[in-house]
């Protein structure tokens, strides 16, 4: 599979066309950003760690019957994915109060949320990904009620699978966001899953093991990501290579 033209460059990933019209190459870069891009830094090995970690998680989700855009890992930093029509709505599940929920509602950080909460956000970097609801999504044509229902069901199915997976590694899945798209007329997961897009805490100490280490200047960001992977049985390459 040959990489062709760059289609999109995000904050930490780039997307390229290939010689197959229905496949794309997803490149994970070392770039890291926070606070809507106001803070940026390149962290050595980050692209490799997130790519390998994501491949591991996508395979576990596929094994659980959750359809994803992931095909296979091509190299340390690149993966082959299906080309989809993305839905511009992010689905967020929160199992434990943290981050934006604490700021908005003044609830105590670390409080267990039972049942877990489900929120929708419009994917729009310029507007800071504003929170929306089902009515707005339908009115403005971002998603149909049927699509939203399927996205919600899949998001909670992911939650059941990954909460158990991380629990086995003595970690708490605090919250995460997912994006979906259409492929062959059906809704499938079209996002990565790494410590960049979720919150993970050590189950015993509640030490942060995710991107909050970067946001809060705690240091040891990549070391924490690798520790998350190690606990799950992810094997990272010793060096970082390019195709």
C-alpha cells in the first residue's frame, strides 16, 4: 500500500491517501498540544507509542464485535484505515468526575458517576468543540436520530469492554471521547484510542497516566503511556522506525 498525498494534518496525526480509493494511512506524530493548541511540544517516541497502543486497543474492540476503521499497523508510526464519511459529533462517556465536568458543574473530582454520563460535542476546533445535544445535531444535519442512537450504543459497548480491560491492569478508565463515521452505509468507530484521548488513573494511587500529565506539567508523559501499555500487555518496539 503506497502513501500518496497528505489529506489532513491535525494536532498530532496526519492522514494520507493511498493507491486504494477506500483506504487511508494514519500517521501518528510526536507532536503534543493542549489548551486548544496554545501549548505545543514534540515528545520523543509519542507517535510510535500511540500508534502501537491504538492498534492493540482496536484489535480488542474488533474481537468484542465493535466495528472500527482500523485495518492493520503498517510501521511504528503508521496504520492503514478505512476511508469514511465522518460524522462531526464527538461522543464522551465519563465514569469518574474529572476535567471539564468538574469545571462546569463544580462536582468533586474523583467522584464515581453511576450511571456513567454521556455527552455530545461538535467537532469544531475554532469554536473549542462546543457541547451540543441530539436536537441540535438533528436540526443542523450533523447526524440523524438513528445515527446518534447507534453511536451512543457503540460508545457504551466500548465502555464495557475497556473498563474491564483497564481494570485488569489495575487502572481506572475515567473518561474518553470517540468519533464515528459511515462506511458502506453503517456506523463504525473512526477514531484512535490512546492516553491522548482518554483519562486513565492508577486504581490504587489515582496517579494520572494520561495526557493530563502534559496539560498539568507533571512530566513523565511518555513513560506513563508506556506503563499503561505494559500493564495491558502491549509490546512496544525498542526503536522508532519509518516505512
